[in-house]
C-alpha cells in the first residue's frame, strides 16, 4: 500500500528546522525538570504506600484528603482512578502516601493508618461486625458453617465453602466488589432468605472496599531505579554494536543518538506534565519498547540508503537519503500511524493504571518516527560533509567487507 506515489520532499533541506524543533523540545523539558527538581517518580522508585479504594457512591475527594490530613498523612495524593471501559470503577479512588520514616515497619504503618482513617470516616457507624465487602472466602465459609442457616448439620461437607465462593463471586463480579444491601445476593444459587438473614446478622456493609494495597520500601525503590537506567543503557549499547556491525559505526552512532533524543524528549514531556504522570515500572517498559521501535524505523531507512548508494554512486549523499526516506514514507506512515492509533486508544480508554504507560507510548511513537528522518539521517549527512565527502561509498556490513577482501586476494 502506498499513500504517496514517488514523493520528492527535500528532507535534508529542512534539517535545520528539525534541529531547531528538537532543541526547543529538549530545552522545554530541561526547564520543566529544573522547575520540578527532576522527574515525578512513582512509589515503585521512591518508596511509599498506594491504596485503591472503591466507594459505593461518588467518592468525596475533599473529605478523603481531610481524613488523611487529620490522621497525620500530610503528603498524600488522592485521585480518581476510574476506568471508562469498566462501569464498576467509576467510584474508584487511588490514594498515594509518600515514604515517611525508615524501614518496612514505617511503610506498613502508613498503610494501616490509611485504612484506619477510611474506616473511621466512611465505615459503618457504631458497628462491631466485620465488613462483608472485605471478607474472604475461608472466613465467610467458617461463619456459615457455624450458623448453619441451611440446617445441614454434620452433612454440610464443602457445601458452605461452595456457597461462600458463589457469594463472594457475585459480590465481586456483579457488584464491583461492594454491596449496599444484602438483598442484592438474592439471585445467588443457594442463598435463600435464611442465608441472607444470617449474613445480615453477622456482617456490616461499609460504604467502601479496599481493592488493592501496595507497599514499596526505599531500598527496593532505589534498586529498581538503578536497574531501569542500566537496562536502558544496555539496550542502547547492544543496538549500537549491531548497527555498527550491520552498516558502519557512523550509522550506528546516529541511530543511538536519535534514540537518546527520543528518550530525553519523552522524559521532558513527563516533566512538563509533572502533576499528571509519574515514572513507574510500566513507563520504563514503554521507554524500552520505544527504543526498539525507533531503532527499527531508523534501520529501515538506513537499509534503503545502502541499497540506493549502490545504484546512485554519482549522486550526492543528501539526494540519496532524501530519495530513501521518500521511498519508505508510505511504510513509515502505515506502521507508525497504526501504532499511534493503538496507543492513543489505550491512552483514552486504558484507565488510570495504564495512563502513564500509554502517554509515554503516544509521545514516543511520534518522536521516534520523526527522529528517524529528522535527526538520524541528518547526522550522517553532516558527518560526511565534515569529512569532505559530497557522496560516499556504499555502506557495507563487516561481513560484506571481509567477503570483498577475500575475493580481491583470490584475484591477485
């Protein structure tokens, strides 16, 4: 499929505009990083506590913040965590508390303080009964066995365990993990009026349910941050070696510089939208994906450059590179456009958990595609001009060079 039939765009003639655009984006990112004193790391890297809570009605964000402040958790973040594709999540709230103190005990204490503050302010008033929205299958099965609402006596066997599993499954699957009335379980097989009455006597129903609680220590966060940096550097080093072997070292260097450019600009956007997105392990996975994606796009162009260098030996290098980019333009638009559409839909509909990951992919796909022809290719042209070459010899791989040397020796 071709979107353009033999385009004749002078990409190298616009190299100075590409360079200016990249410098502006890098400068904006640097200013944002200085203003915010670096990147906004998530609890994966800086340590802290994160709790995701689902409320039975619209969550009172202001009251939640006030409750956490009153509990002594001043540095807290309370944000909506709803997922457009999941109707049950419309009342979800994500609570983040930064590290306060040293050791795992301090982190676990912060988690318990969050749960205590929520229970105090949003729990069932004056109720000593356990919360059915937080009960697990074994505890519910034990309670039903003791009460024996079905009058099974010694023949109960696993019957109450199966009933408990069905009740918990209905709570989580049909009601998003939170009930407001025990009559909502009437449709569950085996849950007759006696079972509902027993549940009503033994349990209360809080207006919220804790879906997930995560604790990350500072030592683990520092190790993850260091390993993420090393993983990115190792990936770039490996790609430099491969491209230098497959083409020439200047092509490998240009490709790696372009990838560095992509990563720095993407991180600059994270600094620019500091309060919206944070750096987590999923973002590091997105950056590594973009490293490979951008490198692949650059190699496609360089491979076409190598083919055209053999066919257009008398043409200047900028003309050859322009033609190579134009020949691969339809392929670039097709692959990059479909990838962008996919990650953009993920950004819009993927929910809060994947928001930072999809944002990195959206920015990275655009910048990575642009850098292949706007950064990597002009670097090769500038290098050859600096060496005083208007045109250059065909780019041969190391294996091809060895084969040519053996052939020349045989001829002599």
